């Protein structure tokens, strides 16, 4: 299963609603994540660019997408960001693979270099 970092920012009316009537947002996120076959590992409220962050796990990207579309369609977040997380072991395997494959890739350079 794949792990993801999910970050969000609430719209102002939702922040007001949370202050007026504090709610268990962990349970709500857990409910929607599990409905799509996922698992909520961690949930945090945050200060800074995002109001919250969670570590979630899904069996595939399609399940993640369906869950994110459901959350997004509720219209309560002004920002949502999902980042795929890679274990240290996966990262090391990718490094080894990157060093062993000859791809022929050329980085972008000045226009005149492209002949």
C-alpha cells in the first residue's frame, strides 16, 4: 500500500464553524479514508501554510483520487495538497536503479544546443 502526506487549508467559514462548535475532525477524515479502502495513520492540526496534515495509506492511486475528489467536492477546503511518500528502502532502490540505467536523457540547456 502507498503512503501519502495530505495537507489542507480550511476556508474561513469552516474555521469559524470549528471555533463555534469544536468537532472531531479525525473521525471524519478516518471515515472517508476507510470508505475508499485506506487507512488514516496520523492526523495533526497545523500552523503555517496549512491548517492540517495527515499521513494516509491507500492500496492504489485510484482509491486516493476517489477519496480526494469526495473531500474536494464538499467545498470546505481552499487548498488541498497530496504528496506521495517513499520509504527509505524504496528511495535507496530508486537511487541504485537511477545509477545503473543508461537512459540517454539530456537536461534542458540553451536553445542553440538543441540541434
